[in-house]
C-alpha cells in the first residue's frame, strides 16, 4: 500500500510518518500526563507539530499496566477542550480511545484517526467509525490494562498477534471500511513480555494482514528500560530513537513517539543512507 487515507488527509508511505504523543491523563507511564492543564497540553501539541510530527495523537485515558479505566465523562472532559483547539489548526489529529461515545464526539470535533487499543472490541465501535471517513488503527492487546502484564502467555506470539489483527481487519472490511483507512499495531508492551516484544520487533513486517501499514509504539516503554540496565522513563530517549529506527528497518510505516525532534533527526540520517544505496 502506497498511501493511506486519514479523514480529509492522504498520507504517502514513501517515508516513515511520525505520530506525536499528547497525553491528557493524570497517570501516564511516561510522566508527561497533562490532564486538566489546557494551556500546557496545547503548547505541548504545538511543539510536537513544529518539531515535525505528521499526526498528533491525543489520549485521555491511561492504558499503562495496572491503570484503572476512566469514565466516559472523565475522558471527554480531559480530551475535548484540547482536541477542539488542536483541530482548529487544520492538522491531522488522532484520538486514542476504546469508547464508542468518545469516538463519536472526537470525530464530530474534527479527529481524523481513531487509535483503539482494543481493535474496536466494543460492539458499538465499528458502527461509529465505519460511518465516517477517519483512519482506524487496530492494536493487539492480550487482556486489559489492569492485568495485561500479570502473566502474558503465547504459543507463537507472531502468529497469534497476526491472526488477531487479520480477524479485526476482516471485520472492518466486511462493515464497509476501505482498506486504505486501516492501520495495524502489534501492541508492544500490551500483554507481552520482553521476549514477546523482541520477537515481534524482529519480524515486524510479517505482522500486518493484507500488506497494511504498521504503526509501532515503542517510545519510552519498559522493555527499553529492561534492555538498558533499568534506565528510568526520563532516560530512555536514546533507546527510544534506536528502537524507532529498527522498527522502520523491519517494516514500520508510522512511529508513535514522545521525542519528535530526535526521532525526525534520526530518520533523516537513515533516509540519506538509504538514498545513497539506491543511487
């Protein structure tokens, strides 16, 4: 697939796209939650955009391991004021939610992409997004955030993740969603051990059904802390950038990151190297 449609936007996949994280939760795992801080959240989103993000991803419910779910009202109260401001800039905005009510309100406010960690698992979610022109990111998660890291277990993690994503893609297509609106995410850290995550990263290009674009979200995650001798979240930028480059080399088309400028610089170096190889 050469491009994908994201609401009124169409993105070429000739280069990796950067999705900048804007956390609107009070308990983000990465320590950057901006719940209730409208000015700070908008400033952060503006900075992400100016540093080179292609899409801004707003999330108002924490999905870190052990997180408790937010109510619909709590999530909307955190999300809508920032979403409405950012959408007024005329930029593509993703909303990270699994609640149909939040999806509907976000799309009405101008969101271009729905990023759902449950892959539209709620019975009403598919109907909401299929009636729109938004892009949809389907993610794999074993279990749910409160317990997903208690004891992740797979027979063959690559096969099981790929099969799950394939079933969710087929459900979307059967509901009338065009393939060029679909993305998939293997869900690094969502019900996976370190070894599961590494297995998925090694074979990332094989995880996508129908050759759909792959979004990789590795930024600042605990697997990077484990691989770097226990570095805390605030010291994982270098590992995050390295993981982003490796993901691109193994098939990722979109990178969901906290450190936009650093990732963009690293991708520029990779692009120059790749261009030289084709001349």
